[in-house]
């Protein structure tokens, strides 16, 4: 009996260790010491740190070949058509389908939730957002809706030609939207995506500006599906793992693909400065190792929750005090840091997925990533900031 009890004890310890290792394997970047930049994160380190912003997912996983879904971002929980928010679009490499982008660029506002999905499901997502808006109480007389839908192509893992995403899936994602921590990795619109030769997905992060610089929050959500040579805090992780273009060990999509980036902030910005903010988000893709291949559709949608633009108003724009050009620098820094970390979170939280025709994208090996980052001395960088961080950066 004593031997049996001891054996049972050992099995329990072994199971606990295995579970701990599994949980760590799918940790976020900061949980394993990968700290990007110098600014503090928000409480959730998520786009939902921007007050009022909600995110919802609907994962569409069927049989052996359907690996796709929808992710939606709501700037606020009220009637978005009647209470629009200022917005802007930036096209870094426009090999993609960002529905609704031209009107946002022209008018500088957003009037529907932002939906992300796969390339061939953009039309059905547009139709769903139109229906959602038309049926929203208070919109009975609406005759025109500018639905905003972005995409990446998940056709390596997903039976994309099957058109499996439905309007009901988009509505389900909207109904599931909350201001809580955002689920990341192989979920929603990130279910079938690939990034740097590994499983990509949904990732998010945020930054809070010091009080002396306005105390604003910048949050970012990414749908990663692109290639290049993965770099983490300057460490050549992709090279060390043998996952890079021209490598004989690289299988599956690597150099092509896309990245959708959604930026939210509570800083009162004009659409012009929101576009300037959106431009800077793309710098983070370069820091992660992207060279924006020919087939990479890299788009940024940025919006502010600081003020609303009423649909029925005699004023051209609601009067509001805006952040000046000279005070944009810290916001630029914040969006680059948050976007870079969101990409890392999308990789680290993603799980391995097998889909269409038996294609498999393996999750990035987190323990090896930690080892590489340790050897290049790029872990726990926040601890090495000079001075007292609590007074310098908060």
C-alpha cells in the first residue's frame, strides 16, 4: 500500500509538472519575460484597456478542413451608426480586401463594428454588419451603411473555398463582445492563420502614457498571417529556429500572407492624426521581421473613443479639444510598442492546428524562444531601465 501511495504521489506530481509546462508554453510575452519598449501597459495589456472598447470572437471549426472564424471590435456599446467615432485607415501594402476603407478615408469616421475574417468571407461579413446596423433600434430610417471588414487568407489550413462563415457567425461574435481580457491565438479570425512559419492568430496589447503626457491609453489588436524572419526584441529567433524564407526546413506559407491591425485610443485625435498614428503601427511589423511581401496585405484601422460624431448634427464636427501635432510623439511610441507586443502574443498564445488536406501549422516552441532570447540577453528588459520607473514612466 505504501508503494502504491508513493506511485500515486509521483503520478500526481508528474501530471502537475506537465500541466504547468503546458500552461507556460502558451503564455503571453510578458509572462515569459519578453517585455517590449519602455511604456507601461494597461491593466489588461489589451485593446480593451481603452474604455468602452469590446472584442468578440466566433470560431468556426468543422470536420477536418474548416478552420476559420470572425473577430469583431466595437468602439463602444451604443448605437455606433448614430454615434460615430473618428477613424482613419492606413494601407501599408494593399494586397487585400478592406471593405469600407474608402468612406472612412473620405469622411474620417466609423459607423459599424470592425469585423475581421478570412478573405472570401468579407462579403458575408459586410452583409451581416449591414443587417445588424439596419435592425439596431433607432436606425429605422437608415438607407446607407458603410460596413468595415478586414481579412487575411487562411486557405492553407482552412477550406476557404467552402465559404463556411455565415452572417449568424458575425452576429454571434458581436453578441459575444466584452470589455474583458481578449482571448488570443488560434481563435476567431485567427483560427486558421500562420505567421513566420508558425501558427499565427489574434494578439493584443496596450500602452498607457505617463500622466505628464496626457495619461492616454493606446490599444492594439492584430490578426497575424504574414512572413519574414521573426525577430523578438532584436533577437534573431526565426534564424535560430531555422524558420525563414529560403530555409530548407520551412514548410507551408512563409513569405506571403497579411496582417490586420486595429488601433484604439482614448486620446482626442483628429482623423488626420489618427492616420498618422496608424502609419506608425506598421513600423512594428518591421521590428518583428516583416518585409511586407508582394502578397502581404497590411492594413491599419485606427479610431478614437474620446468623442463622438452624431449622425444628425448641424455641426460639421463636434467641438472638442484635440491633441496637437507636437504632442503626438509619445502616442507614436505607444502604438509601435503595443503592435509589436501584440504580434508576439498572437504567436505565443497560438496552438498547433491541423486542417485542410492534413496541413499543419505548429505552435511556436515557447521554451526554445525563451532560451534564444536569454542567450541574446533580451529578457526582462524593464528591470534594466535606468532611474525609478514608477516616477519616470507612470
